[in-house]
């Protein structure tokens, strides 16, 4: 979805960033090797379905370091939810406005709440696919936090 890439580049205008071209891939471990950085510096972006009660459904974009997984129980506690799970592929693609493997660590949809683990915003270098499988972005964690304004909560297993 080219407009998502263009929106990202516009969003990054006021902060230092670096574009990195690489072979097409959307797997955190593989693309981290292609970009030449530790997996921990990748932003892994996962869209979750959160049900605070039987009638309410929320969607959350959880951003965690690439070498960790999201702790669904921690997200469940944050929302006092009855259920937390992974959003289906079609819903995730609609909300992220991009295909799996290229989900940005930014919410571009008002339905999608953004939560980032503290390790993400503290990272001196943060890497993520740029809404494309063949191009990535590197920015600092603090610049990412200033741009994205995520809710910062510990959402990885401790």
C-alpha cells in the first residue's frame, strides 16, 4: 500500500532517520540480519484483539523488541479485559493499512490503540520495515516515542 509508505516518510520529516534497502522479507530475525543489527533493536509490531467485556472489542498495536514476544496476560491486565488474542489477518491488514510483515509501529487508524514496551522507546537505534518488505527505517527510540506518542507499558515477559 504505497500511501502508507508515503505517510510514514511524511511523518518522519522532522526527525533524523535512515532508509535501508534490502532483499524483501518480513520476518524479524531474517530482516534484522539483512539490515545488520541485533534482533533486539527491531520493532516487532503485533495487532491484538482486546475484549474488555462480552460486547466491546478494541484493537491494540503492541510494539515490542524483536527478540521478545508480547505478554498477552500483561495486556489483559492493562485493559482489565476478559480476553486478549491476535487479530485475524484481514482485520490487522485493514487497521495497519499494510500487509503482514510490514506493520509500522505507528497507529494510522483511530480504531488502533498504540502500546510500546519501555525497551522500544529507550533503544538508541530502532529498526522496522517501512510498510514495504524491501525497505526499512532506522530512527532512535526517543524520536519514535515523540512521533508516535505510544502508551508506554511493560508488555513483554519479565
